[in-house]
C-alpha cells in the first residue's frame, strides 16, 4: 500500500453501475476468448455428484475460466453482470490481491442464475462460496438487486483474494458499497438497523436481504469516514472492526445528504477508431465540502494514475473506484486512464443500449469519464471536453468553442452523464440553427424525414411549454449502435424514429425534464422526471390525430395493467422510486405511464390552457435547478383559480388509474 496516506485517501472497491445489456450470440467453437462457447466445465462434475456442467457456456480472461448456463446468457439482468465480470474481474481481483498481499492465481468461476440453482447443484445454501484448494468460486447471481449491480460477484472475488473466509458483514459490506451515492431520498428510520453485535453474527451470505446488505454498506462507509482510510484496510485484512459509537453511527447513517459541487471538469481524450482504444486525463477542480468523492469506473477502463491536489497517491482498482477523502475541502483530483474496446466483441456479446463502444466507424463514449458520485447532491458547473481523434468529427455536449472542444455550463449545476461521439458524420441545421442533426450511414431522404419529425416535436413543445434550457440542441443518428437516450442537450437515436415516433417524442421531452428542471433529492417527486415526458408524448399524439392519442393512451394502460398485475402490485407515485432499481418495467408503468395519466387528470380539472401555462412558468422559474412540485401546484392554483392541492395530493399518494 505504498503511497497511501493515512489521513487522506484510500480506494475502496464497489459495484459498477454499467449499463451493458447484451444479447446471446450463437454458440461459437473457436478460441476460448471468443464469444461464449458451450463447453464442459472440467473438474466440477465428479466432486459435486449432481448435475453436469457440460452444456454451460465458457469464457476466458487473464485469471479466470468463467462458466455459466443458458439462463444467464439469455437474461438481460444476469447477462449484464456476466459482462461486467468478463470485462472487470481481472483488474478487480489483482487489486484485491495487492490489498491482502497475495499473488494472483488462476481460478474457475461458476455462475448460477439463482440461489436455488446453486443449492441444487452443489448442495450449498449460500450466495457464494470459495473452494480454495480447487481454486473455484461459485456464485449465485442476485436478480432482485439493482439492474446492473454486481455486489454478489465482487464479494466473492474479495474473499478469494483474501485466501480465507471473511466475516459476512465485511464481505457483503464491501461488495454492497454501491457507487450510487447520489441521493434518492432520506434514509429509512433508525428502527431498520439491527445492533452492530447482531450484524456481526448474522449469516448474510445465506440469502439476499436488501436492508441488511445496506446496513453493512453503511458500516463500511462509517469506518472509513470516522476512523480514517487505514482503519478500513485493517478491517478488511483482520476482520475486526474498531469500537463504534452507536449514536454517532446512527446519526451518520440517517442524516440526509447536503449539497456539494465541482467547479470545473476538464476531460482530455485521444480516441482511435483504428485501434478501438482511447486514453484520457480528467481533472475535477474546486470540489467543495466533501469527506468522500466516489468515482465510478466501468470495468473496461484501466486507471493508471491518480493525483489529489497534484500529489500522486497509491490506489487499488476494482470493478469500480471510490476515494474517501478525509476532510477534503476545495481541492482537485486528476485521474489518468485508458480504455480498450478491441476485445469487447471477443468476450462480451453486445446488444441494445450500452454505455460506450468503439467500432471501425464510430466511437460512442458515455460513462468512460470516471464521473464523481459525490456523497451529497452532485452539481457540475462547467464541463469542458477536448477530444483528438485519428479520423472523423467530434460531437459533444454544449457549445463547440473550438474544433474538437466542447463546453457546457450550468448556472446552478447539473446531474448527468457526458456523451461524446466520434465518426464520419454529416450535419444538417434546422430552426435557424437551433436544431442540428448529425447522421451517418443514412440516406438524405430518410434523414430529412427524421429531421422534420424532430422539428415538429420540438416546435410543439416550445409552443406549449416554452423553450427548453438549451439555446441549441443536437440529434445524433449513429450507425451500428442501438441506443435511445437523452444526454444533456444531445439526443442520440438509432432506431427508426418515424416508426417509434412516440417513444422518440418521450426522449425529446427530456430536454424539458430533466434537462431544464430535474427532480433528484426528493424521492417522493422523482416520478415527475418520467411522467412529464410520457404526458408530453400523449399531448403530441393528440395533436397529430385522435386515433394516435387513443392508441398511445391504451398502450400506457395496457403496460400499467401488465406490469402491476392490474394494480395489485401498484405503488403511489410518491413511492414509485422504491422499485426503480429492482423492477424497472414496473417503475416505468407506474411513474411514467400512470404518472402521465395523473397529469392529464389534473389538466382536465384545471383546464388545458391553465395547465400548459403553469408548466411554462414552472420550467422558467426552476430553470437549471432542482424542481419542487409544491411550487408547481402553487402556480397551477394561481393560474386556474381552483384548489389543485388536494386533488394533486390524492392522485399522487393513492394507487390505481385515475
């Protein structure tokens, strides 16, 4: 641990929030590093005396032979974990080995689609176990946790590197330290916590328990913050926790986060389409009021150097990266790293929306920037992205202030990701330069149809809800990347937007929410980020034709009915956030689709003119800052002259379709 300051820094490995959902490819028969091959898992069948692993798929990394059944390959949630493991297991394991002073050894990893599947084959009723003699790691993937969380694998890798069975609360807590420190609301009441003594004695690996896993996470964070970084390292090495003051711990665990900010973010990138690789240096300046700075690290990144206030520090690198900085005030962090996409197709099948890739024709990088996740409300103020590339043009967020240099400024700060596209794009401008369309691999006639549709949707929104926060907006139609996402003032869409025009209008509406006004810290209002775009789409469909409106509304109702079991699994809008990480389809059904119908019900009560006018004024008043629906209700009551508050309260705190 050379270079690790006892009072400044320790790097803790946590789970990555990588959106890499893949599709199964046909079984290959080539080298083991190619796309998953169906292969006998040697050495396992005789000892276990149960089912045979012969039909399982197989991939190789530097340190691991990884085996998994068809259920994992076919399930988007489980396959996302598989992809993270394939891309990030080697660096995570090597980091843990350095922590424990051990030498990395090759091993086999067997992944199971459920706890029951692991028990049926091995006879072990646990989430994971390590056979050190055979150098085997057996893991039951948790399908109930956050969609892209990999805490179950992370804990197993940590234990394998330690060379011994760790106390449950340490292994679980270390794996459960979720990079999502961005607040989603106040902590639950203190009664949810068991005593520390009881936590140490619980069999946490016997089954997944979201509350207990969160408590071990809180305990790890508290130790690092209260006793310094080396104390946490000692906990991991020895299994002994320091004396904890229960009152102080509870106060720390239940205190809602405050606000903090990053004054300037500067990213310098060199992207090679030829080699499918890139290297970058990212600098975060004027980070204020932070005892912790969390940096998400997607598994495909390799961090080379970290400097804190221009001082090089030692670090450990895992599936994600966290830097707790004791009493860190008004300082800077610089991280140098590289990314290699040349092997992705060999080891991780790809499908749909992923968080970054480089092909022969295009680079799309989104979470490749080690974006800090502050342990309070994160606010970016100025972001500058400078990109050099061996060919093609660069499209970034904000304003292009020089060739390959993009800057975006938010007066009150902003939460979000930073997208960059590189490729041989053509461009087209509409609406007197307010809308720019970038495209590649698409005919001129088709592009014109797409561009005209975008202009119609954007013009509809401006007419009724006012201008979004950006003076200029961009739409990117990339070739060969199936994405559909709004990122700052950039909308990327590679599906056919004419065919899916109301899904497309939903994305355009994000330029108002959460692009202009965002709801983050108050979870009871978080649903509005999803409800307004769905409501916007309904209104746009109605403007096109009555038939389109009826079809889209019926679609909302049918999805709601299906995903909530006709309301039996419904939640109030104010509580919809509780299922966002565990059941994203149900979350959309409630927050977006039922939320849109709730807004429509309120519109009917106030009258359309008053409702539209109130939205316009609301977006203007809360431009580029945290929204507050109480303020929206007050504006509604002023413009309509009707008592909206009680209706709004009833509709958002009850269940069922309005």
